């Protein structure tokens, strides 16, 4: 009986132990499920709970925590948890971490930061002036209220000429906090301009068109024109930009102004390598404006007659040769060193040696003016009477450079320029030698 009773007790103890074990396992499973579903929320709730009893940080203490979070990714969680909820302004951990990550990449060019400084009023004013635009349609930095600027310092700076790494702290009288709106808007601007670069890298012309479309909202910018612009931009970066996207240098990082420098870009003629700047501005209405100057590329332009006649800029011609190509002119006259030949709708100028009696043998073609559409054109697709939209399909970036471009053909450099009537139609086209 004792043994039976003992066996029964053992079974009861084993059952109770099994029940406890199952209960523990169930709790672990439930906790794991909650963590897997809301890991970030748990982190936020824990840090929020820890922050309740924390005393407000001084500006120097807050600057130190943010500096440490920028220095090393391993510091981010502890630094975030050490900031009282009242001074985080509901800024999420993920946004705080990503913001620090971007500044960390900029900082690593200098080395390891070992201190920081808070800019004085004069330095802060100069910094904000560099961010702001004189154009009143763009938002200024004072939209985000009173702020101090903190700059990271390096005892061994590997890149003293590179842009300083700076962040801001919001000021509310004697109190300070993490500037949530400033950081969130900075990240949105950063994502926007980097999405632009990604579309270019991927040669995604449709995606690029969607990004730049908001900047072109007048009637001349047909969908086909904007698509042509996007295609041109993608080709320009593919052919001219030597630097990979990961090596673009972030010079300004703020909600109202992002500025990148692309270190190595081939010049238009391919003979030199320069840098270029790409800026993103935030308008007062919340729209973004990309400022990326893409030079207009013009291949050699020739004067054409509708029956197939051609003249090449910089080449030499006799009067009989010109008559054979274009027909008899309405007028031919000379000055001290120039021949002027007038046709119906076009005027041609050649540099030549003129004798005392006004005669000349050969002249070098230096200028052609198209005044009317009388069967003459440049390259057969540029003519008087075409509208701006048609022109932009040929030269997508001409609106960015005053409807002027130039080319070299071995016999000189020549400038192509357009004038328009009140209806946006081409009223004249001039092609002439560049005067340096």
C-alpha cells in the first residue's frame, strides 16, 4: 500500500511538474509571439516607461547622447533610451537610428569624433544662411523654431576640407529637446533625392519622369517632353558621371535643403573632369524642387535646303559654290572683311578678304540667320515656326539654358540660339561662331 501510495504521489508530482513546464512553455511561446509581432513597439514601450522617471537633460547632455549615437551604431539604442520621453517629442526609434546613420556616414570621412561644440550665434547664423535660399518660394529654416547647432569635432581630422557634420537641438526657453519635425522632414527630403539617384542608376526613365514631373507644370511641357527630359538625364549620368552613387558627398543635410556634390563628372567635350552639385529645396507649399543642372548637348548643326542642299559651318565657299547649293540670292554685298548673302528667309555671312573693288574669291562660313520658314532649316528638324514643345523634343534641356547651345566641329565653335513670338513659336534661329 505504501508503495502504491508512493507511486500515486510520484505520478501526481510528475503531473504537477509537467503542468508547470507546459505553462512555462506556453508563456514563452506567447511572449515570443508578441515580440515577433511588435518588437519595435515593445522597445518603444520599455524606453518610454524608463523615461518617465528621468530628469530632463541639459542641452550639453542631450548633445552628448546624440553625438555618441552618431559615433557608433552600437550606442544608438542606449542613447535613445537615455533621452526622456518629454524630450524625444514622440520621435520613433527607427527614425532616430536612421538619422544618426546618415550623419555617421558623413562623420566617418573625418575619422572618429571625440568631442562636440555648440555653435555661437554668429556661426549658427552663417550656417542657416547657407541652408536658406533667397527665393521666397522656398521654406526657410526658421520654420522649425528656435534651434541650436551642434558640430562634431575630431582631434585627428582625416578630411579637414570636407563639410562639417552638424545636427540641431530644439530650444524652448531654458528647455531643449530632439527636433522631431526637423529630423522627420530631413529624412523625407533625403529619401526623395536618393530615390532620384536610384531611378537614374536603374535607368528607370518612367520612374525618373514621375519624380521630375512636378517641376514642369506649364502647357509647353507635354508628357512626351517630360519623358524626353528624363531619358536625357539618364543618358547624361550614364555617359558623363564617373562617380558611383555611394561616393556622392552629402554637403548639406536639412529639411529645407539637401546638397550633394558629385566629385567626378566629364565635361561636355570629354576633355576634363569636374565636380557638379545637385540640390533639393523644399517649397513653402510642401513640394520639392530638384536643382540639377544638366548641360544641353548639341551635335554638329548644318544648314539645310529642302531639296537636299547643305552648308557646313566653318567651311570655305566661293559665291558660285553657294549659288550651286542654294540657288541665286536676292542680294549679295560686302563690308571690309565680310560677305553678306541674303535669301528669302535666310541671311548668310562669310569672313573673306575683300579687294578694294569689293570682290572676293572664297569666304569662311561664320553665321546663318533664319528669319522665315521658306524651305530652309537646320538639320531638317529645326525651323522657324516650330513651337517650344517641338524644340524640346529635339533638345530637352534647352529651356534650362536660355534656348542656347554650342558645338565644335573641328573648324571652330558655334552657338545655336532661338527667339520666340508671343505664342511660343520660333520666330528666328541664329547659328554663329562663338566670340570668346
